[in-house]
C-alpha cells in the first residue's frame, strides 16, 4: 500500500472539502454538512444562496425542480418564488397553475421508500415541510431548517458507526523475543508491500475526475481501494502480535478500517451524498492516522534493535517511511 506524504494528505483533505462544497452549492440539499476542517463554509451560507434572485433558495429550486439560474422557469412572467408563495406551480404557465393537493401528493409520493436513497428521503421530508410552511401563518425560519438539517446529519452519522478494534481481537505474544519481533516486522512489511490484484488510483483523484466528468459510475473504481484496505485489516487480525507492538498494531488496524469506511463514503458522494457524510467527514483524519500508524513502526524496530537482512521483506522498508 503506497504511503501518502503529510503534504498529500493535507491536499486530499482540501480536495474533499472543495468537492463537498461544490456539491453543496450545485445539488442542495443533497449534501448538507461540511467537516470541521473545512473552515468557513457552513450550511447556513448554502441555505441562503439564491443564484437567480427569484425568492427561492437554490436548495428549494432542487425540490421544486425549477431552474436555479432562471428566475421564471415556466416563462409566465411571475418569479418562481412568488408563484410558490401564491400557491401556484412554478413549472406550469398561468393562469391555471394552482398547486392542488393531488399535485403535491404526486410530487411527494412518486416513489416508495424502498426506491429512495437517504438523500431522496431527506429531500422529500424537507419538501413536506415547505408545503406545510405555505399553509401556516408563521412559516419555519432558516434556523428551523438548519435544526432539521443538523438532526438529519446526526441520525445519519449515528447509523453508520465505525467498528473499533480492541486488544481482545488479537492474538498477543507475551513471551516475545528479538527474533519474534523481526518475524512480525517482516509480516507487516510484506502485508503493506503486497500489490493489489489491480492497479489502484489514488482515491481523491478518482473522486475529482468523477466530479469533473459528472459521471458517478467512475466512482466504482473505489471498490478496489476499499477491498485493498479491508484485506490489510483482515491480515492484521490474523497476525500474532508481540505485546510491545500491540498499541501500534491496534492503531494500524483501526486506521485501516477507517480508510475502508471513509472511501466507502466517498463512493456515495455523487449518488447519495447524505449517506456519504460520515465517511467523507472522517477521510482526512483516517488518512493521517493510517500514515502515522505505519510510520510509527520504524522507531519501534529501531528501539528493539531489530536488523533486517537484504532478503527480508522488512529490509529498508521501514527506513523509507
């Protein structure tokens, strides 16, 4: 497994945030979260964006299927936002364009829950709230919508808990020797050096290209990256671990599991961004944890006075980390 530098990891973090923000601005409310590392970008700014100044926020345009770049989608002379406030259909030219209950019902129930992604379900719930707001003398505020977004995000994160390994998951050698530590080191090096069955692209490059080409199918290539990390995780679980290496071994196993989990999130970023949120938000941290966990072994073997021979898998491998 190729080891990214700290500079690359930082760049990856920025790239993920840029892509997430781009999706926020072009497909709201399909993504409604920006990781803490993103800095100043917030969902509040996204909620307030009205590109064509027609009275409908861009995320509302997504729900009504109106054009966020055209203030009068149906071309009847009335701005989209004004039509909604008057209970008119912004997709149908007036004057016979009232929004009746059947029209609303069809919009909301056009698909069964089984056919809807998490993002679609979220959009449908928000659509219902908008309809209700139009019938209420005190429509919900932007803060109300923000609370709805935050609650939805929390539910999604809580439903996708990352499995954390503990010492109980590993076979531990309490009677370690220098030779056993060397054998362990060679096993770790062989595991990380082993080439995957297919050539893998750096996952951020895959995501950037898919977004640039507007082609979600390109994200299928991430399956190879996910599989590679899962293989490492499984191999780590099978190894007998010297007691003195347990902390590092545990950190590597959890970072590897975290990378598989985060890349799985990346694979949903264009098709179901809400489902992608937890993994995408943790990607930069998991990438850094994986890098740090692997590099920690260099000092460990040096302190254990382990010397790898030219024929060993560990020869110069840890020196180059």
